[in-house]
C-alpha cells in the first residue's frame, strides 16, 4: 500500500471514531446522575453556608 493512502485511511478511520463517539453522547440523565447533581448542589450550598458562618465569626472577633 502507498504510504499516503495509508495515512488518508488512518485519518478517515479516526474521524469516523470521533463522529461515532459524539453520536453516542446523549443528554438524557438517569436517576443516578440526577441524584449526584443534587448531592453536588447540596454540598456546595453547605460549603457556602460554612464559609459565611466563618466570616461572621471572624467579623465578630474583630469587633
């Protein structure tokens, strides 16, 4: 086989794999993914509350 032909076939195969990978991605969330996002949101909210409480304690200590 010609090296240029082999190179073109390799590029075509790579592009086909990438296109197939994109087609396999969907936006439908399952129950586990929804639960995980809910937990992430809850943990972020709790972290912000703790940070705010720490700032309030620091402000009170400065006064």
